[in-house]
């Protein structure tokens, strides 16, 4: 299912660093939550090799979407934005300030608000689809409401 959501992309370590810094900036927008930090750490550590900078070195720097733009064109831009949206959902609260920041990143990457809306909807469907095995219908309905899927 993850492979369907994230089309096959070859990521360089520069991509990984930019994604990590971008996700951390989105998390910081409304206060870094443990689940957001856990997601960022898991992503970064899965790509980090011996001798690469520590997560704190990457997260401690300001993120500049203009510097990252050459790395994320076309489908890579969509993958970047889906990653940011997924991170914004990690704390259970997709905050307006996170959405505004993500939309500013999308604009800088050449994506329109309609593109972001579609990526946002696809991310919510992905998250809900990952719960399809849940037997507790009331809990599933509550998650759907929380994701604004009703």
C-alpha cells in the first residue's frame, strides 16, 4: 500500500536531508509532537549511513524551500508535499498553520492549490485505508471524522 501511495522514486541523500528538514519545519509550525518527531527520526535513520550528519544537525538548520526546489520537480514535488501532509497528520491534528506552510512549499515547487487539495485527499484516503482491517466501526468512523472524511 505504501508503494502505491509513494510512487517509486530514487532518493539521494540530498533528497533525504531536504525532506527531513522540511518535515521538521512543518512539525515546528504548531509545536513538535512526539509522534511527528518519531516519524521524522524513523525516516531519517532509515536512510542515514555511517558518517552522515545526525538528525539534530539537519533539523537544527532553517529549511529553505528555494534551495530544495531543484531536487523536487514533477512527481518528486508531489512526493515532497505528500510527505509533508503525512507528517502534519502524525500528531492527529492537521493544523491550519501547517496547511499554510505546506501550501507555500507547494507553490514554490510549482504546484497549485488544487494539486495540494488532491494530494491532501489522497493522503487522508491512504491513512484511512491503512485502518481498513479495524473491526471497531465506531472507532473507524471517529477517525474518518477526525480526518474530515465523514
